[in-house]
């Protein structure tokens, strides 16, 4: 049996853009993705602390150091610029491996710059 376990979390990022006309996904500053070990195309869940929505999409890389957090396509309907989000990704592991996983938690400041890992 495989278990779904938290792998990565980017905690309390601020939404910088919402682009309804883009095909879909969430654009994230590449530095944030690297710090959280989130790959381009990886499935992520977006938790919006302002309105309680949870959206599933995939990550795409934004310019490193830009602080970009842009919800694209239909997910753009569920955020406003300035909303605070938590972005999480999960892994599927056997019980033994799941017990040993230490999720990568990335903390940011109000400009989405990494302050603590």
C-alpha cells in the first residue's frame, strides 16, 4: 500500500497576479520551487487563507527572484492579488519510507522572499 504524504510546503506566499486567459497552472518564482523541491509540471494544491478555497493545478517556473505567484486559467477566479496562500505537494510512498520523510517547508516574507527553510 502507498500512502500520500506531505512532501513540500511554501507557507503564506502572497498572490502577485491572476491571469484568467492563460491555459492553466500556477507560476511560481523558481527560487521558491527549488527550495520546496517542486518540479515544473508537478501537481500542487493551492490553499487560499482569504476565502478557504483549495485548488489543484501544476507548477510552472517563473523568473528566479521575482517573487511571482500567479494563478493562471480557471484557478485565477479563486484568488485576488494580495491573497495569502499555502502551496503544498505530496508524494506517494510505502509506509516505511513515509515514516522517514521530512517535508521541505519554505517560509517567506511579504514579498515572497525566502526567510527560513
